[in-house]
């Protein structure tokens, strides 16, 4: 599978760097005064400065397995070991803006998955999922 690329707005590049590098553990890539690239689990994120951006945050939610989840959101599907490590990193970090704390959804059903949602400092919602097997990703 090839890496994906996502460009998204942030209202503070320094805060974005601190969150994506310091909190999530991303590597920094190329940058300019108005944008910065991050490597997130092999994928390329490009944060672009938009000073007036407020993010959707929790404003619009969809229902998934009894939880309100922010729409839009983005994130990465991880192995369960990667998800557990990220969960521990986030739980140990200061100031995490949790939308949905770590949990397992669809228990005992096709597509059972670990999930968590956080907001970045600009109000962008991120979801990280963990599956015991990639075969479960599209199970129905």
C-alpha cells in the first residue's frame, strides 16, 4: 500500500509542531513559513497555516456504535501493538483534548476495533484505530 497525503488547516504552526511531533511522535519534513509536513505512521500530512481556522472540533457529530464521533476527522489504522503504544503515549501526555477516550467498539462483531479520538490544538479531529488483524478492516 502506498502512503496517503493529506493537507489540512491549522491556526498556529508552532502549536501544530508541538502536537504532531512532541505528542504524536511524528517526524517533521519539509516546511516553509506557512506550512509544515509531518510523517505520521508512513503517511504525509501537510499542515497549512490559516490564522482564522477554528476547526470543526465536536460541532458536527455522527453516531458510531453508540458514540458521537466528530465529522470530519482523519487518522490512521494501526496494528494493535502500534495502537496500544500510541494510547499509552497519549494517556501519559499533558493537555490531551479527548473526544473519545480509548475503547474497543463492535465487540464480538465483524470489524471489532480499538479506537480513540483527540483534537489537535487547531480543533482538527483525529481518530486512531487498532485491529487485531487487517482482515477485519472491511469486515461486514
